[in-house]
């Protein structure tokens, strides 16, 4: 099996989505050099996490954390593009696992019952072939005792892309687009919403608005990246 793998690597080498250099055997989805350069936020270590206030006055969310800082020209752009449009779902898994390890070291979220990736509409899921947020959640789950729940929260309305929309337009586009099949499964549970990138927070707010209608539920949020610009 290793000989076959080596043969394919010779003609079709795996490459880093950031620097585009060939990956070594021990490297998973991203090269060691670029991995060291990732612009981590370390918000989960901050005394006053700036993300916690994003949803104040909008929806009741307990804690918010993002792994990477996405600024204009940042290498994170290439990561998100590869994850969403280049069929590199394993990249989401590996980075989710890395972030899960960092969060677990400080027990940032505390005990969670369920990890809920932000769902895609079935039409978009069929086009892409996978949900990138689910793969991030799978990685996070490697270091959390919470169970991955992928089919209870669902997107019931197909919406246009959120890209290039301002905060109000994003909310107008996405509000009332999500629903929950079996709310009783989440009663009195602590859930972690997982998404690829936090920008205005409209998508997360729309999901959390449905979840917080459930009796006794507590909602927190983890994303792979936080975008400081639109």
C-alpha cells in the first residue's frame, strides 16, 4: 500500500494550500512552515475576549471563540478557499483538531453535550459534496467529549451567498432560514455551534435564535476564523 501511495505522490504530490509546495509524508493538509505562521487569535486565552460582545443585544450566546484571524491579504483566505471550493475537507478536520486541542488545554467551553455544525441547504450540499463546517466540527470533537449532531439543525430555505453583503443585508438574507427537527433532543443541553468563518455573525445569529427557543439550552460558538473586514 505504501508503494502505491508513493507512486501517486510522485506524479500527483499533495501540496500546501498556502505556499503550494509539496507536503512531506508526516504533514497533514498544511506544511509545517505555514502551520507555524498561522495568525492565531488566542482569544480563548484573553481576559476579556473581544468576540463575546459581538452578539450582545442580538441573541443569547454564552461564549465565542475563533482560531485564526482573517485580515485582508491573510493566508487564511487561501485556507478558507481551499476548504470550501477545492474539495479539501480534510484541511478543516486537521485545523479543527488542532484548535480543539488548544481549547481543551484550558477547558475554555467547559463540558458540552453536542457539537452542531452550521448546516448547508441540501441544494448547496449537493453542489459542494460536503459541509466544511461539519469537517471542522469533526476535528474539534477529537478533543471534546461532546457528541457530533449533524442532522437536527437544518437549513430550510435556499439563500444567495453572504459574500459582499453588509451586516443588515446578511441578516435579511439569512433570517428564518434555519429550523430544528427534534427540539426535545436539545432541551437543557449545552451546545457548540461550529462554522468556518465569523464575519457579521448573521448566520450564527439565525441558528442561535432557533436554538435559544428550546427550554434550558445553552449556546456557545467556535469558528475556524474571524474576519475583521467585510
